[in-house]
C-alpha cells in the first residue's frame, strides 16, 4: 500500500468537508449563475478521483455526515 493509515485518517476530514460542499454546489450555481457550472464539475471530478485513489476501507469504515 502506498498510503499509510495515518495519511488516510488526515485526509478524511477535508474529504468530508468537500462532500458537504458538493451537496450544496447545485444551490450555489443556481444562486450565483451558470458560469460556475464548469468549476463545480471540476470540483466534483477531482473529489471523485481522490476517492478512487483511496482504499475503499478508508471511507467505508467512517460514517460521513453530509448536510
């Protein structure tokens, strides 16, 4: 494994914040305009790529709270 358990645990808090932001992106785009759609898509794509790189046990063991 290329990533240690400690590194994964340090990444989980920012990933949880990114998931919360992702849940609100549609409202942000709706309020501030369609010019943010490309940025929202890039954020979503980068977050999904990060989740793909992590071992699946890293985020299945922890319950994420998405508001």
